[in-house]
C-alpha cells in the first residue's frame, strides 16, 4: 500500500503519531511514551510499521489498542482534514505568513507577526495545562473569516480565549473598548464576547470569554467588563485553578465535538 500519512497529535499531554490511509481512515497510532504501536486492524501491520520507521528510535510492541471510550471513538472517526486538534497556536497566522511573508520594514513591523507572538505565548501556556485534566484547541476557524484563538475545556468549564499583543504598552479597558498606549480605543470586547457566544451555540454549552493581554506594562480596568475576564499572560495558568463544573467524561465529549471542523460550520 502506498500513500500512508503519519500525523502527530497530542493526547493527555503525550504525543501520538497517527497512521492514516489515503482515504482518511486511521489505521494505527504510535505512543512514544509506551513505545507501543496500536493497530486498529491486523491487515496493514507491515505497511504501518514501514510508514512509522523514520520515527521509531528503538524496539516497539505491536498490538490492538485498549477498548476506546466513546470520545475516542468519535475522534477516530474524524477525517484528518476535519480534525482541528493538530492546530498549533496561531495556525492561521503561520499559514498566512508562510504564503506571504511580506516585506521587512524596521519602522513598521508586520502586525501579523506581533499577533502571532501573542497567540504563541498564550497557546504554549494553555498547552501546559493538558495533563491536569484540561484540553486546548487553537485557531478554530469560524464562518466569515473570524477565529477563536484558543478554546480551553476542563473541570472549570469552557473558555474562549482571545490573545492581544500589548508589549510594553499601557492598556486601558473600558467596556467595550480596549486602548493600547496612545492609540484610539477599539471595541475589541464585542468581538471577544461574540466569539464565546458562537462557541456556546456550536457546543450547546456555556463558553466564557477571556481576553489575555500579552506583555502589557500596565493594565487599567476602571470597571469590570460585562462577562469578559481580562488577564495578562502571567495570569493564564489561573484559568485552570477552578473545578466542579465538568466531569472528565464531559470534558472528553466536548473536546471530541469541538475538534471536529464541521461543528463550527454553521455558527
């Protein structure tokens, strides 16, 4: 068989390499930590091991996977092109910059690169919570060209997180406006709330909006904004300090739903 694809993903804080048939079906996955190749069928063992050979660093065991949970069954049924879990923080910006790097301008840096820095900073902080029962998805595309920068799902509920580059700038938040330095205020909180509302509609669950200011020198919030939680990048880990809202099975079920691109096609 030719054309098997190897796709890296993260599950429970551990890297897995999925081996996919050209038609999108999953044939197996390799768990680096346990050095085991889990075959979903015995028909393609030789081809699977051949596809994985560049990634194997020593002897591995081969056999059937453990009995999957309902959430894992839903994930395994996804076509790789519809699976948002492999998205990196800032995935859409990374693709856009790869296609059109733009010109080097020292006086006016490309704003996409600053936005990417913010999404990478927040995304990496959120990814570190994965082993504590939380799941994070990045760069979720929405109809109309907008995105949810990060979706955090865990025992404390669901959060739609928007990252904003504010390096060495004073930030003033007066609902719905956000002002960076001396720039004119922009009604950013409307966009942050709208993203959370669209996520709530798609997942039929409450999703709370969060704005994270990355690198701000000072943050002024004269009055708490309606619904939106305003944090700095140093405070991101605090989002996961709460629990008692979702059970582990609910977290996995919502994560399985959210990682399916089709979930977001009508919001």
